[in-house]
C-alpha cells in the first residue's frame, strides 16, 4: 500500500513550486508579506496565510516546500524592486548628480509603493537559515554594487567626498528608516524628500527648489 509523503521539512529551498499558476502564487506571496509585516515571520502561521487567500493550509505545500520558502520568495520580490529602482537610471541618466537623485527617488518609491515585501526585507533577515540568507545576500549585493558605482562616479565628479561605502550605508539606512515615519498622505512628497536627502550628501551649494507646504511627512 502506498503512503502519502509528508510535507517537506523546514530548510528545503524551493523544492515544490507549482509553475503553472503564477496568480495563486503571487496571491500567497502577497498575503504572506502582509502577515509577516504585521505580526512577524514567527507570528504568522501557514494556516494564517492559507486562510488569507481562501485555501486549506495543506494546499500551500503544493506551491511552496516550506514556510521559509515563502519568506525567501517574499524577500526576493522585495529586493527585486530595489534592483529595478537602482538599474532604471543606468544608460539613461549620464550626469552623476541626476543619476544619484534618480536612484534616491526610485528607492523611496520602492519603499513606499506596495511596501509589504520591502518591509519584510528590512525586518526578517534573522529569520532566514544560513542557506537562505546566502541566496538573499546575492540580491542585496547587486543593489549595493550599483549604489557604490553611482556614489563613486559622484565622488569623481567632486560631488561627494569621504568614504563612499560608508556614505552608501548611511544614505540607504536613512531612506529605509523612513518606513517608520513617512506617509505618502502627508505634506512631504517623495520628490521633495529625495531633494532634501540629496542636499545632505552633496558638496555643492543647495539648489533652489520649490519648497512644499509644511516640513514633515506625517
């Protein structure tokens, strides 16, 4: 008599993904991202994720091998948004200053658009196993490399000085922290916030820009 194999154990990496139903997989990923953001990876159960999309909890293992596989997929998607934001100005914007500004705008838009996935990227690194973390770090390194190149070009143009890697860490850290306080419904626009952040890192005199009403995004 044949017996049914148990669901894969935690630690398996994307061994059981259904490839012909991308819409359902996106729905699962989106629901999981929202729950991971709201209650944390440890606090969200497979049953919670399944309930959010209206399926039985066991059905999730038809799409993902483990709960950690879902987290990896969520973080892959979040980082892919950062990659696209950093890549967009390449080959289009040649001026170092304007390219840096475009990357800041793109990063902020990725953060404050559909932000559940990117919020999980920033909050759940410790929930990844070592094997999964290595996979995600490769994506993060792509983003960091593009920022290092852009800041290096800005440094060669005399726009920024000092340790550009430290500057990248500080700038990305400041932008990422805006998830904690910024609201698009406030009086500070993404473009205005980008201009103010750019003014903080550039050596050049501040350019006159139209000042938005008020001084906070809350």
